């Protein structure tokens, strides 16, 4: 029976490196990972049956690297990924990057060492996966976010039309200023949504008002103070669902929701958005469909199909709470 020393000798690396590859405890170069995997397969070295699975490719697992486990958006996307994976005989292993590039790389290496057949990843800002497709040893599809010219296909959403409709609806309802809470810098979603907002504002002859957030609830709470600088009555487009939750929570705690709530537009149609008074409007993303489409695309990449094109799904603006700006005329300080 082969040992870890035999694997290290055959792969031309140390036993510590083999251990890191197996357990994902340290970042290892893609070429080294592949050499270790090959040695394990040839020697039939099987820690937890990985060697046999690598040799026969019967593991049938997909890795899903989530940027933020606290975000309900990714839970909804995962349901779509898992649904289609199970239909095709795959299980899904979830790992968490915490919006950190180093942790993301460690998670990816760990899943590759585990023997997954492919990866679905929501890349973090400055993701090392974006540098080159050649650095990744298994098929990869990006979800929600993309990396421009990385060569990795992605499933994203098209928000330009929905954001324009939201800005236009607020403007027509009489809101004098319309602010935008931008998400974490360096993410493609943040850039695309901000550009769509800027374009809509300027098309309507309005001056963009942007709060620099970081896609967390705390920055949504902080945005309430910033909002006092806007001209009442004002509207607010929350560029991320967690920031929206923080913003609304702070308004409720200060007793300001009745005065401000009509002009709030939230990206993502989550359950809590139906509980507020007044209701907030939403830009609904097809979250489950995004997950299904990413799994479908990954299966195409794994099968070496010709059609591996990125997919961009439309979003829908639902003006639930934009009833007019009259109740906000008295101002926003309080």
C-alpha cells in the first residue's frame, strides 16, 4: 500500500506539500497540485478515498465558493446550483471566502485537492482567479461577478434597464434628490450598478449622489447620516441587499421609516422587503435561475462542449412603495 512518502517522491515534492494539497491548509501552485493528484491516482493512494476517486473520476462533486455566507442572496443562488447538480448526479461542497482573496485561494485549492470536478465561484475583489485561466486545475464558472478578460465564463445579471426604471419612477414621483449606496469597491457588480445609476441620473438631468459603502449592514446604517445631506424629499437606491437591511433597520430604530420609506429601492427581492411600512420597492434578481444556469454552464465546460458563453440574465424593477413624495416634504432630520 502506497504511503504519503511514496506520493511525495513520485511527485517530486515534500510530504508537507502533499499534506497541504490534500488538506488545503496552504496555498499551493496549480502545477504542483496537479502533479500530486497524478501521483496519488497512479499509486492509488487513498486518504478518505480521494486517490481512487481522482483516478476513476467517480467523486462527482462540485465546489461552490461563496463570498459571504451571511448574505441571503448566496443561499438562494445555492438552491439553484444544488437543484441542477442533484439532477445530474453531482453533490455540492460549499466553502467560504469571506470576501478575502487569500481565503478564496485556499478554499479553491482545498476543493481541487478534494477532487471536485469543477468549481462555481463568486470571485472576491482582487481575486487571484482573475489573473489567468491557466492557473486553475479544474473547470470554473463565475457566478454573480465576473473578471473581464480572464477567460472564465460567468453568469451575471443585467441591471441597467431596471435601475433606470427605478430612478425614473422616483423622479416622476417627486423625489428631489436620489442617492445611491455603492457596494464593495473592486467588485464588478458594484461597478456595473454604479455606472447604471450614473447613466440614469444624467439622462434625466439629475446630479448623482453616491455613498461609498462596503456591502455590509454596518455601512447601510452609516448611510442614514449621509442621507441627511440630500435634499428632501429624497429617494435612495441600495446597491446591495445587506446595506439595504442596515439602512432600513437604522430608519426603523430612529422612527424615520414612515417619513423616508416611500423612496427606498432595494436590490434583491427578499422576504423582509414585504414586511416594512411603507413597503420598499425592489429590483428583483433571478437568484435561483442564476444558480441553475451556472451549474448548466459548468456541466458544459466539464463536457468540453463548444458553447461556453457567459450568460447575463435580466432583472425586474417592482415599484411597490413609490407612492409619491408628499409625506417627506417636512424634512429628514430627526
